[in-house]
C-alpha cells in the first residue's frame, strides 16, 4: 500500500497562490493515477482534479479549471497541485489520493475510485 503525505497548505489572501505537494512512500507513484480532493467544514469531500500515471491526461472540476494545475514528478515520487487566483471558497482541507484502477478515468471524480489517502493539508483563503 502506498502512503501519501500532503504539504504546502497555509493561509493566503484572495488572488494569491499556493503549491501543494503529495509525497509517496512504500510504493512507486508511477503505478497510480492520482487525484486531489478537498473538504470544507460541514461539506462532502469534493473532487478537484486528477492526473494519469504518466501525466498523459488531467481532469479538473469546473470550479477550479483554469486556476489549478496538477503535475507529477514520478522520479521524485511526488504529485503537485498549483493553485492560482485563489478565492475564499477554495478554503478547505486538501487531500491527495491514489488509484490503481485501470478504469479510473471512467470514475475519476469519485471518492470510491481511490484506495489510498493522505492526511490532508489545510488551505485558508482570506478575503
């Protein structure tokens, strides 16, 4: 089982940027498609974006499209979430997740498509 640890969260003003990292251990990250999700207090976990094992495809939620970018460096066993033009509504705990499903592209936004999760990192955007 792969272990995931997110980092890079913090407090930022609206319009600012943050880059989150998700470091993997235990297994090589190149075996997995990776997703980013977020959860605000009192709300369900929400899909943010995902990237294939090779980086050949990416998907984003409409709410972050054009502002967030997912990338990966398999040599460093790390996936990134670059967040630009942040808004107060982006405030949440952000989680990375791994999927070994060969059909993950069919359910890329589903929490159940991912089997390994990090502990999350808090992102707070002030207005």
